[in-house]
C-alpha cells in the first residue's frame, strides 16, 4: 500500500476565544477599504439570497464615514469593558 504525500502543509493558528475579537478587528483594519467594501457587499448578497432565495433588485444605501483611529480606540474601549 502506497503512502500519500501531502502537497499542502496542515497549518492552524490556535487563538484564545477572548482574543478573537481583537484579532478580527486588527485584520479588517489592515485591509484596504476597497477589499473591506467588497467583502461587505459579498456577505450582504449571500445573506439576502439565503434569506429570500434571491438578491433584491434594490437595497437602500446607507453610508457612515468614520475615522479609522477613532474606530480602533472605540474597539479598545469595548474590549477593556468586556474583560472587566
């Protein structure tokens, strides 16, 4: 019997549950705004398709502009209050 040789290495990153949110926030803040927007649009399309069976022809557009540094500070405050 032949042993199979792996072509892709098995890799994992073990993270404590309490650290997940901070890592997620850091990951998304490191992404380009265009990439973040593409992901939001894709998730929205997937959700509406799952919910209604198809993506609606028109979805209301709502845009809120925030400064990245204030968002990071706000996330840090939420993380500190959650750990108390």
